[in-house]
């Protein structure tokens, strides 16, 4: 609403822009922007065209006489290729952090055309979900390298030093002493940080860690995989094999959830402890519950155990959830992590399987923990004791602290300027 209000003023009061492109995650582009525009009386004069569907439908939407054109980020490359002339004088990138990879095709496509737009605006609540390294590509799309340099290599050399390394390959980079403060100072003039809690009345948030205890036999299987990187079970022709440390971590996360994929793609059940815990939470809640899962075998186990489960496949599912018609909504955090307003349908979240991504974690929680939520939001995390689940929840908390420091610093500079 804030961004559309700014567009409305720039277009009809200041006459500074005439054709605006909004790039957003697919479902947000197809549903949220047009629905929010229709909610507010002062925005109803804006003509919004949603560029979605088949290639023919997208071309037709682009040809419409509109003020704002909204397109999914999955069609950005297509858009840059089919437009004979890039005539958007303002571009808004919703969830700018999804452009943090300088190797992604969508980043490279936008990089070529954005210099032709007079205004570029990026929106995100998670500017540096993993580290300050994430900022380079995002800022480059805004200022073409004016503040953080024109190449990721130069940025890395200036502000970071090698972290984890095997002598030849660097696996992670750590900020040099004083780098965070220098970067904050460089970007502060074009970054505005506004915390919802400073301006809005948000509901109470209650985080709950639900311990899940594995039996001795289940723990033995987990520890065998952790120690030997291979697991063969009696009665099973197929084995579970991990060829490197990253693969082992993935297998351990699966096992903590209750099942694991074999070499041939089959599924071996390890335990049902998380399914038991989820069923108990749903029974106790007595109202709609939003469940986030990680793997397809998680979804299968949940659907087998819990009746009335439904996934979001389109606008009708969103509407039915918000109308209280869905008792258990099942979602992968990557599919609903951005922009969807689900706060009217419930206030209870269960993380069946955890994610290493702070960005996905925060964005997924924000589907219910947001303005308009009327009840305290309860977020349950199912943690298999003695497993990698415990490392993941600690890592999320640590990353959150680092990102919070950046946002707080930018907010302080904004206040000082005002």
C-alpha cells in the first residue's frame, strides 16, 4: 500500500513517472498487488495490469493501457527478451533479496535494462539473510555499483576475508574488522529501514520449541548415518548414501523429520515422532493451523496422518483459508514465503521441518505474524533431540541477530537525518 501510494503521487501529483513495472514472486504478483490496490479508495484510480499466464496472455497484459504492470520474477528474463523497447520509467522489485545472487539469470537480465529506468526501488524485510555478502547484487541493481563497487570480487576483497577454507577453496567469507560500519555508512543514503513494531500494533509472538524424542533404535540409525555416511537397513534392498558433508547434512535433516531418500529415490521411514507431535498440536489448538514442511516425504507423512489437509494452489485456497474453511494448511516455505496475506485464517504455525535459510524462515512466519493479525501468533518448532535440528534453530537465531544489527543501524541513521 505504501509503495502504490508513492506511485500514485509520483504519477498524478508530481508527473514524474508514467509507466511502472512491479516485479514480485509469482503468487504475490498474481494475487497480492492487485488485491491490495483494490482495497484502498485513494488507489482505485490506478490501473493495474497483471502480466501472467501463457506467453500470449502476458503479451496481451503488456499491451493494455495501464499505469502499473505487475509480473512474476520467474518471467523477468522473458520480459527483457520480448520487449522491443524498455519503456518503464520506474521499476519496483518486491522482495529484492531474491536477486542477491549475481550469477542468477534474472539478475543478469535486469542488470542490462535497469539503466534505462529513472527510478528503481527495492523492497525487502531481509536484506542480508545470510551475510553482508548478500548486499552487493541487491545494491548494484539500485545504483549500478556506485556505493559497493562494480564487481562482486572487488567488494569481497575490500570488505571480507576468507573464513572456512581447505587451503585451495574458500567456503565462506567473514567481514573484516569495521566492514559492517563502513558498508552501513555507504548505503545509508538510499536505504530506509522501518520496523513494523515502531509504526504498527503487532500481535504478541510466542515461539515454542517442541522436543521430539527418538527411540534408541531410531537414534542408532541416525548416528550410523552421521558417522559412516551410509545406512543399510534389514529388509531393504536400497541404501542411503551421502558422498560429502553437505549431502550428509541433508540426509540427517530428512531423518530428523522421520524419513530419508535412498540412492534410487525410494523412501525409508525412520520414525513417526514428528507426525505424532504435529497431531497432538493440531488436536490441542482446536483451530486452523499452518504447517511448514521441508521434503515431499514430510508432506506425504502429514497427509497420511492428518485429515482435512490442503495446500495453496491458487487464489481460491488463499480465500478459503482466510475465511476459516481450511483446518490445516500445508505449505513449503519457499512457495508461500513472500507477500501472501494469510493472517485472517489463523494464528498457529508449526515448523515440521526446519530450514537453514533465515530469509525463508522469517518470510514464512510473516504470513501470519503481520499487520491485521488479531490474536497472539504461536510458532511451534518440532526439534528432534540430539539431531541437526538443534544446530539449525541455533543458526537461525544467530543469523537473525546479525541482520537485526544492520537494520537497526540503518534505522538509526534514518532517524538522525530526519
